[in-house]
C-alpha cells in the first residue's frame, strides 16, 4: 500500500556534487548541490539547478562555464560544509582544505581530491520556479586512474560517491547488483 505524501520531491536518492566556479575577482568557489544529474547522452550533458540568490549562480551566469565534481564518502564533511557557508564570505577551498585545479578546457576550478570532475559549458538556462536549471555540455571528464577498470569502465566502488535523500540525509552507495541490460532479459518472452 502506498500513501500520498503530497507534492513533494520523490526522486530518491540524488547525487551529491560540488560545482566549481570562479567569481568576478577570480576567486575559486564551490557549491554543494543535490539537484543535479545527467540530461543528455549526445552531446554528453549534465544539469545543475541553483537558486538565483546563490553566490555561484552569478558566476555561472557571467562566465557560462562550471565544473561538476563528485566527492567520495571520505569527503562528506567538506561536501556538507560547502553547502552550508557562502562563497561571498569565505574561500571554501581554503577553509575545507581542498585544492583547486584550473580547468584545461573551461575557466572553472576542479577539485583535485575528488575522483571525478567534469568541465562544462552552459548551453541552456531554464527558469524553473525557485531555481534556474543550467545545462552544461561536458567538454572534458577527469577520472582518477585507480577508479578505472579494464575497457575504460568506471568502478563505482572505487569512486565511493555520496548520495543525498531530499529532506537532509547523506548515504553511501550500496553493493554491486548486476550489469545493466542483463537481468531484465529474463522477462523477455521467447
């Protein structure tokens, strides 16, 4: 039996990412977001949603670039911190003990310590109620070599990403269950 809990977010879980930008003075900044995800395969693109009053919103709007950085569980404290304080008041990289790396393709910082970083160019902006949704075409994707398996596949266990439950809870990733496009074949009638 299901219960209607009203018009609330019901997409569980969401990824935890830190979006990197440079502000108007060139200071590197981060914002932690859970309203983010894949939105296109060709060209590869992700979307991130920010409120207009967030410090990073202006940086993305002005520069039309950003990075998406995926923290591992061991950076839970730093990830949570970057979502609590404003870059208007502090240098989040310095305060959290993280290292900004200059992007090779876009003018936005990557997080050296995180296993995955994507450089993105803004292709679309959509006003969606309380948030603006920025679509970023991925122009470079950086993965720690230790997180790669044979054939260039990414090992999620080695990335050890964080997940967020809307309402305010962090979780880790569970165990490997199955390769994609395989177990469902058991339901195909022969």
